[in-house]
C-alpha cells in the first residue's frame, strides 16, 4: 500500500458501435453518454486521489489530443502526461510507451481503457489495492469481472490458485478469447471464469521485460521511438518512423497470454464497457414503461426503448417497443435493441 | 357537355394526421407529399382545361391565402377567385359562399377537397361529364369511389336506380356515416355501396334552394355575409360578423342527406384522401423490400417502412419493419404503420 500507482489511460479507440454519436473525430470515450461527464473524465476521476495515484498518463492519437486536454482542464489536472501515438498500434506498444515514460523502473502502472463505466468505484479501488501486493512482487495483474451472463463479446480469464497475501487475487490458468455461446455457457457454469476487462496493474520494468522476451519487435520499436521524444507542453511525441515499425498487437496476445506470474484480481464494480447502444439502455434510468429517454423525447404506449434526442431535436414515438432511436446532428438511427451490435453494418454502408 | 363547370376547391382543412409535416400553418394540401407538387396544386391541375372548366374558386381561411396564391402563381392562374372565410364553418356554408359568388344561377359547381390524390384523372373527368347530364336537370351529384376494403374511416353511399341518360349515374338510396367494421364488411359484400369522396357537382341555384329548405340559418347567414363583400385583388372577404352566425355543418348532413334528387356517379380514379402516413405508404413507390423511402434514407434488412428524411436529415434503419419514420424540421416521428391514425394522440400530447 505504500507504492504510488501511475494511471495509464488508453484512449486509442474510435468505436463505431455508438454511431451516430460516436465518430472517429469524437469517439465514445469523450461523449457524456452516461451522465454529465465523458467516460474519459470518469476514468480520470476514479484515480484522482493523489495520496494513492500519481499524475495520469494518457496515450491517444493526434486527433484526440484536444478532447483529452479539454477533459483534463475541466478536471483541474495540470500535470498529466499525454503520449501522442503517431498511429494506432494496438495496446501492447501503447503501454510500452507509457512504461518507458515512467522510467522503466518498478513504478506500478494501472492501465485502463478510457471508455468503460463503473458504478462501484470503491470496489474497483479495493481490488487495485489487493492486486498491488502481488504486483509489487513482480506479478502482472489483470482484473476479472464477475460475469452476469454468457457474453460472447468478451474474453474470459480462468482463475487458478490463490496468491498468498493478496486478498482474493488468484493465479491465471489461461485466457479464453471471445467464445462461442456454448463455451461461454460452460464457463459460466464452471464458476471460476471471469470477464477480461482490459484493465491491468504491473510494474513498468516487469512489463518491459516480458515484452522484450515475448514481443521483441514491439519492444525494440518502442525503445527507439522513445529514445529522444519531442516534448510540447504536456505532450510527448514518440519518434514517428520508429513507432510505425512496431507490430500492432494487443497486450493480451503479446504479453499476458505468454508471461509467467500473471494473476487476476476479481472485482464486481458494476462494470460496463458501453459496447453498444443496448449497453447504454441497460445502464440508463427507466421510466414506468421501461423506456430510457433523454433530451426532448416522448413515448406513448411504447416500452423498452432507448431514445436520445440531441440538441434541438424532438422525438415522438407511439406504439413501438425495444427500439434504439438516436437523433444526433443530422443523423437519425433506428434499430432494435437486440440488434444494437449491427450498427457497424450501417456505418459500413454510409 | 356544353356547360362550362366552375371548380370550387375547399381548402379549409388543417389535418394533424400527417404531423410533423402537416401543421396548422402548413396543412397537408400545401405540401408536396406525393410528388413534386402539392395536392392543392394537383387539384387545380385536374380541372385546368378552360374549354371545359372555368377559372377556379378557392375557399380557404385567412392563414392559408399565401399558400393558395403561391400555388396559383406557380400554376400560371391569374383569374381565380379566393373566398376568404373569416373562420371555418364546415363545408355547407363554404359551398354556399361559392354558390353566391357564382351568381346563384344554373352554373355547375364542381366542389372538391384540396387534399386528395388521383392516379387516373381521365376516369375522374369522365365521371364528371356523366354526372353533369343529371346535374343540368337539377340533380345534386356525389361521386362514389369503388371501395377497395371495409374502410371504417369513410362515409358510404348506397346506390339505387340508374339515372336515365347519364352513363353509370344512379340515384342515392341513402348515406351511411363512418360505419363499424361489421357494417363496412356487409356493405362491401352487398356491392352497391361506394365511398363518399366528398366531391360534388351541382348547380348553384339548386344548392342554394336545397340549403334554404333544409338549413335556413346557414343560407341566411351566407346571404348576409355576401351582400356586400370586400374585394381585394383575387380575394373576396365575406362579412365576418354575418358569416360567424352560421352554424358549422357539413354539406352531407345539411343538404345531401336531406335533398331530393341526389345522384351518385361511380368512379375509380385511383383515389386516396391521404388521410394518414399509412395512406402515403400505400401511394409510394416501393423498393425491393417494400420500403417507401424519400430523402437521405437507408434501410438495411428492413421492410415495409415509410421513411421521409427531410432536408439536411439522414435516416438509417436496420432490422425494423412496417414503421413510419418522419424526420421533418426538428421533429422525428416513429410509429407503426398500422397505428398511423394515432398520430393525433401524439399531437395532443405535444
């Protein structure tokens, strides 16, 4: 509990599953989708206690620096570090950049996506404290979310033996990539499987060592890119040509599935990756008919709908059920809730 | 066939069933809902042949004179008469004003709503010619639309004996107000019932005589209102105080159901009263999936939908069926096609 943990917020995503609100220029993590603040801002807020967490590092693309800086300013954070990726190369290289900026020493890095929500932050912080004990001893920690159903859109973690001295933390037997439904149901029954939330805690030196061992091309590219980075205010710019030589690989595939001494800290923080409009429906406050309405929207004899009427828009529905209706800017999306994942089909068509 | 017929276009409606496009300020007859032209303009165009039809009279409210004049100008009509009703008093008084402007003589008046569409105008004009023979002899003629289903939203006409010398024209046995479904189905089976399209042909003198006999208060109010009307360009303004004393009654109730010598000219002109968004779906050109799309709209794995994306809007739908989606101005309406009549419920709520 004595180590100060450095938050590393990965903000590389530009998900299209929340189109028309989420777009490449304004991806979902920067939108106030679940309340007054963006999910990026909520991620900052979770680790705002400077007695426990150091100034955050953010890894993002050049097109999103403005969003990051606006949210940092709104949160009153003036000492963050913004690592500007010349191009997206997936999570393993992004985290390597942060580990190098941290000095490559035994600093503990808490790697978090920027586009998740949690309703029980205390539970999350408690799990971090537990994991930190194992991480201090060299483990690479993942966080395992208690599954609420046989979700096929997430990777799973098979938990093994307890880690001595770290409350609830267990070894990882194996990682399971996004499963088929039958596999997901079997894992749910087995009980020792958890969702991989894409959140990690590890020492910078340990990560870089494992990366060098299992993904040397990534390690080499990132080392070279950070040999003499350009600095500009809060921003750090790795060398573009060097970084672009890095393979694009996830931390799961490049490191976690190969490294020794990987542990999982179970946690049930009321987590959602807000992966679709359907997830936002689940998160939203329901009216008496089970509608989640925001903006100027009226629903008559209508139930189970998610409606977002953007600024200046008015949505009026009658007699429809379980639809997603998003009016944003010039665009209007209409899709059944159960087909929310197919928004990407529309985006491809447009 | 020698008589020149004077078209009288009633433009008093301000239907809400096509909200959000149709509003009190811009009711449906002035909107280009079925093509490039408004239904009011299409009504003018049907009787544009000056060898057969005199300059039209239009009866409308003060708030719609601008729409009427714009469409008249676009149609190149400079000799119309616009009778400006101080307030709506239903159709019997409106037609009385026109009959008085026509001089109260044996001029034949072709009374038409301004918000219907017809796909076979030739059939309509042929039926007018047939009816005109009976009208010349003093009959009041209605036009009976061949029913295509047991519609409960229309009045019905029971046809009787043939009118000698007027091809297809028959006496009217009785008028049936909007029926219950069972009644409608029975009439459909009986075969001698037609829909009352609200289109009439009659001599001005005969109408005024029947009105004086069966609705003397209306006749008196209209006579007084037209004793010294104010003229202003194409516009005629009846005396407001006098007109406002008129009862508000339909021509059907005040005259047609009571008068002697009422006939019906059967006609099948591909008629629609465009009474709901569902009617516009029926009229529209369908894509391979049975969608009627206008404006910037895409439908993926979606069928049977009516979508209108207004200027600057883009509607994208996936996996939905038989919906009406209207994006117009700031408003977006979503309702099942089968509930199109319930748009009025939404309008009442707003």
